[in-house]
C-alpha cells in the first residue's frame, strides 16, 4: 500500500510492473481478495 501521490508518479508504468494483484487509487472496502496460488511441483501459477 502506498500514497496516491507516489503511485501517480509512475502510474503509466504499472501495466508493465504488476503481473498479478490489485492497484487501488480510491478508498474502498475490500470484502475478499483471492490471488492465484503457485504450483510448487512445476514452479508455475495455476
């Protein structure tokens, strides 16, 4: 989590930097977030 001002400085680069997850610039209430789990047998995301 970071401040909106810091994120705004490089928001145009976020598509290249973030491959998974959530970026929020406005206050929200997150009910549930579930990310992908890593397949440790093959080292790949499932």
